[in-house]
C-alpha cells in the first residue's frame, strides 16, 4: 500500500507534537509493509486557489498554478492508496497550510452538479485516496476537535478511514517516558499497523488512543506557569527551552 503522509505543522524537527504522533503512526504502517512518503508542506510552495476554474474548463484536471502542488504534491497525492492529513488544531479546525492543500485538490472534481445521498456534490474526475485525519490540540478536552471532525467527515465521508485526535498535547510531549503516554504512543503505532492490514483501526486500539493523558487542573497549573515564565523572560517557547536547557554533566 502506498501512503502519502502530509504534515502541515510549521514546528518540525523535534518541537512538533503533530510530528510526534504522525511518526508513531507511520512506524506501525511501515512495520506492516506500507510504502510511506512524508511531506512537510510548510516547506513547499503551494499557492492559494484563486477560483479561476481553469482546472474545470480550459485544462480539465490540471491547475493553472505552476508550483509544488501542481508539479509534485498533487500527482503523488492522487497516486497514493491512503493519505494521512496531519495538522495541529488552529481555531478548531485544520491550519492554514492544510486548508490551502485541501482547496488545491479541486482538480479531481468536475464542475457539474449532482445529488449524492440527498446533498449537492460535484462528480469526481478521479477518485482521491482514502483519508486518515490526525490532529493534536493544547486543550485537554476531546470536544475541542468537534468542528474538525465534522469538517473531515463532510469532506471525505465513507473514505475517512480513521480519526486520531490527541488533546493536551503540550504536556504529552513532556511526559513521553511515562507509562500512560508510552501506552498511547504504542497504541498509535498499533493503529498504523491495523490501517494497513484491515483498512481501519479497531475499537480496542482507539479506546487506548482516546484515553486522556492529562486533566485541566494539572495541565493548567503547568501551562500557566510556563507561559508566565516566557512572558517574564521575554522569550518564545522555543527560546525558553533553549535558554533553560539543563546542562549535562561532563
């Protein structure tokens, strides 16, 4: 199976909690024999859709933009069997990078109107790959993903194979060596295996993935102290960690 994994986080290379969860999912997929391509779209040139409809009329199926999306990402996306869309939760849905990618997939649709399950839709020129939605959020409640889940289900319907949503992600990254977090990450890896083998994640595995790793009281106490320290020192989180990095014994 060919898997196209899209990471839309701008904080890659150890900082990204989106990347942390995605890497564990990919690990399971590769262990089950999948060929996984990962792309960090923050580093790619993807122009905004301008609504010109050239891809529907003058050059059916091909966008007018000559950028990384047209020349590289869209063909790889359409050639895959499964696409993992991994995004940090910004304003309760996908971030701007992922939204731009999604809007630029318009060429796989045709302009005509049809009813599908009682809802107006465009017929497909090409069938896009099945989708896995993956996201992380700072807030500890699962309800924070409600709007994102609604959006992904409306877009991809029955082709949405799984939704992996991890709340309390900031504290999650600080506790990766604790039993509860390790169990969650191992479950995400198991979910990757099951997606390749069974085209879905079992209820048992999802139950572990959905087990809370933090609560409001402990997360708020830690988070508020951290942000106040950043404000007092006049630094960003990245600068704070670099400035306050423990010195190892020689």
